[in-house]
């Protein structure tokens, strides 16, 4: 059985022949290559595109090592494009491998790869699709280097909906496995918990870390390792480089400056291992400079990194809700609202409270609280307080472990169980 990943295929199909370079980004091993070289390739066959009009190059294949040189890659591609004007499709995998370290280190140095890709578009009968696992060299550069001729598709590990379409069965049991081992496609193919653990652990050590160490020439690998552990153990907690540096010095006796931590955080984001959610003042309509929250791209990677020791279901579910919103195409911030409370003497004080997520897409905006349990009245009051303090007319939602069907309470807050939220995208529209 193949997981079709229809959402991403639809996005690629919608961008065909638009005169832009389709840049498919995401963490390594999340399914980008399978999407382009299998699912999208099969779609082209269904359209009747001849095989010799599809030019595929996987740059992470050692047989294609010579093609990581841009001049050789250009010769290879152009030699296969006919001059009869018919459309050709160029599919390049892990294209960041064609960017040299010298080009990466010097921001003013021209990256030859971009010239090649732009040149292919000028031919008129070429539609270009590239995948890559580093946002700094791809998605962040699309607007400038491709001069408006780049179009990004971000691919994520399997959503729970995609995961459940494959495993089926009892939703509770499936979600428990998803909370533990996440949605990396090849982890799903492993049969035993031991095999899943070993695979995800190897991804961290042999793929992600090595990529970052080599490409950024990391001088303090032990600091990078401790930083990852800190982020994994505190997903959804407010932090900043100074706080992390102080923690490492106090707890681990590792002295490092906050500039180094800030640079390493950037590298982890650029490699798609973690995402940053900024804090947004709902009333004042501005962002705070710090602190921020960080979420792991896949909860399975997070859990295995910690040796399956820290299974805080509240934080794991919050991470899953965040990832789901991002995968659906929302931009996601942490909301900050001011509420007024009275102390024991009856004096009124203003207090900042957080809304877990403000999700925006186009002209839509949704306020969402992720609450593992709402059975305790005090817990329920605390979760609802920030939502009720919002004075605009955007939808307000609480996602919990409830098994009740979706319903709207007397305050107008939509209550959703986690399964309904994850399996029915239309409920928060």
C-alpha cells in the first residue's frame, strides 16, 4: 500500500507550467523524493508524458556525484532536452548538494546552481522541480535568487490523517503509536518498536547531525547535541538563546555565548528539524522580540532523541497540533492577551495570558488552545480564560482528548476532540 500524499500532489499539480521553479523543501527522509520521483512521476505518465521527456537526477546518489558540479549537471540536462518545442520535466533531488561550501559561506558570491535553474526556465519548454533539505539555500532564497521565479512547496512528515489512512483500525491505538513514534514514512514501515527506535535514532545521529556538522562546519558539536536535547525536552516552552546558554552553563557546566546558541538555532531551523513560533500581542497587534517557542518537526524524532523517557502527553499533543496546522498551510504564532485579575485584597492587576496558537491562512484566523484534558473545572477555566479575553470575531477552538462529537459551548467556543481535529480539516474553517 502506498500513501498517496494527495495534499502535496495537488499542490504540485496546481503549479505545473506556471513559469516558476517548483522548490520542494522539508526535513530529510520526510517523503519529498517519493512525492516527486514516484507519485508525481506516475501522474506525468497518466498525462501521457513520454519517459524520455522526464529528466530525473538524484544528487544524493553516489552514482551521480559527478553531477554535483553545476557545469556537468547543466550538460547532462541540456543534452536530453529536444529542440522540437515539446514540454520536458526536470526533477532534481537534494539539489543543495550542488551548492559549494564556498558559495554558502560567502553571501555575496553568486550561486551557480541558481543560474542553471533560471537558464532552464528561459528555454520555454522545460518545467523544473527541485527538492532540498535546507531552507537557507532554498526557500529563503527563492524570492531573491530566483527573482520571483520560484514557488515553494513545504513537505512534512506524515500527518495523523495520512498515517491513519495506512494503518487503519482503532483510532485510539493508532494515535498512541503516532504520539510515540511520529510520522516519518520509513519508520512506519518498520514492524517492531525496536526497529522504529533504531531507525529514528540513526536519522538523528547519521543523517541530520552529520548534515549540519559538515555543511556549517560546527566547531562545538557537543553544544549542538545539548541544544537539541534541551529543545526536545522543553517543546512548547518559552526560551531564547541567553536562557539556553545560561542553562547549559548551570546544569551541564558548558560555557557558551548566546551568539553561538542563536546561530545553532538557525541551523536547526534551516534544516527543518525544529520550527519557531513567535509571540504575538493580540490587542497591540505586534510581535515580541523574545522569548519564542520551538516545536520538533516530528514527535517520534523528539521522543527517540530523549530515549523515550519524557512522555509528557500534554506537550506531545501540543506539538502534534502545531505541526498539523503548519502542514495545512497556516502560519502559526503564540497569542498573548491581557486579562485583569483581583488579588486577595481586591486590587486589580493586569496579567499576560497565552493562547497556544493563532493560526492564519489568507483572511482566516483561528485561536486554538491545545488541552490534553478538560475534566478538571479549574483546568478548564484556565484554558478558556485567554480565549474569552479575545474581543474580536474570529473562531475560538479548544482541542482536547474528548471523544464527544464537536460542539459549541455557551461562550461560542468550538470544542473538538483531537481525532476530529486531525481527521477533518474542515472543522476549523
